[in-house]
């Protein structure tokens, strides 16, 4: 079962909206908590969520959840408790703030992780054509006996998107991401953990990187090429923050951090994506066709002794009833 929950509004003594059961959690930019609906099965949690709305836009969510079980995997002990709030200081801006705590007891025999994440995100539409976004987060706690130092374990992003008034609705976007890696010279663990993100949205469609031990730059251009279709091209640059730590994503490891003195250059990725929406009344139908190519950098060659170019092609149909 992907989702199955009960929702009650204005519960006596609590108020707001209470939802209990298996459910999808997706907040803010989805860099920390996302539904991961790009995958066939998506991501869902078992637990309780309490939502308070002060108006149509401002909202506070409190939750206590457990990552849903996957057969043959030990996810039963991934428990998260936290809060995520959104306010709109002005008509064209929003501010997110979140505090999350993750407990995991599936990292090995006798090994546990207690990780607290604090972060803020700010978005401002300066004009109808120009949008700015920034997000910063830090973590503290303990992982397998090693301290997670506050301030030294961090992640941040800043992006700017410009969409001029034109018939084809073109846009240009630039973005810079950083996330700390673990310094092997210290007893602490400074590697940022992106928790439960929707990776595919930000760090390349090939999913070769995560928001951890990463310096990432992206430039994107796109336009509407048909009445219901758009085409975009994105160029990504990947570098390691710490050469002695892993650089990896869900589908590949670019560096295992084992090669002393290796390059921090992990490579480049070029992605093309066509999206088409079909004008139907009852069923919302969309089509995506994507192609990506990854060119490994010197750091991949140093760590894995390979410089093979990787290619990725996918076609996805989405039906929403």
C-alpha cells in the first residue's frame, strides 16, 4: 500500500488537521524531505502529522513518523520527529524554517545515529521575471560514536531564475550547491546527511550525486517549444569538498575517498528534458523524455581507475486521476 491514512479536522483539544497512517511527506524545496515521486514506488512514511494553518498560505506541520518498511531491508528503525513551518513575509516572498531529528538503529550491530537538522529557506520573486532562492542547514548529534559538529556539518544553496516576457516563455537559471564532507583527519563526522530528498530534481537526472561532500554548479536554459511542451538543457559541474570522503548518489559512486591526494574534480553532466502535458479533462496526463551524459573528471579516474562516459535515457508517462 503506497498510502493509507485517516484525517480528522479540528480534533477537540488539538485543533488543526490530524492525519494518521501511511502518507507522503513533501516540504519546501524537497532537498531535505521529498515524496520522491519520480520513482515508481515513491517514498512514504508511517506515523502522525499535525497541520495548523493561520491563513491560506502560512502553515506549521508537526510530525512523528517512521520510514515505511521495504522487504529485505532494515528500515524499521528510521524514526523522524520534527516541525516544518512556512510564512510569507510579503506577497512575493516566503520563508521556511525546520527542525528535524532522525534516529537510526540500522547502521550496523550496536550502531546508532542521532542527528538533528536545523535549516531555513528563503524565496523571493523580485519581479514577475526574476526569482531568487536560498537555503542553508546545519546538523549536530552523533553517528556510530562520532560527534556531528554543529556549524561544521552544513549545506547551502543559492539560485537565480530569469524568465523574460516572450512568446516561447524562455528561462535561464543558475544554481550553486555546497555540502560538507567528512574530514578523515578528525574524529568527528562532518558529512552532511540530506535525509530524505528528491535527488532527481537538483543534482542531475542521472542521480550520480547527493547533497553531501559536494560542490555543485548548474546552468539551465529552456523554453516552450509547443503549445503544451517544453524543452530544457542543464549543465552540471561536480566537485568533492573533501577528497578523503565518498562522492555518490543513488545510482553510482564517483569516488570512494580511498585514493590519497586524488583530484576533487568529479566531472560534468549534460541533461536534456522534454515535458509534454496532454489537454485532457478527467485524467491529467504528462510525458517526459530525458537524456543525460556524464563525463567523469580526474577524481573519478584517481579513485576508480575509469574514465568511461555514462549515458542515460528515460521515457516516463504520468497519469493523475
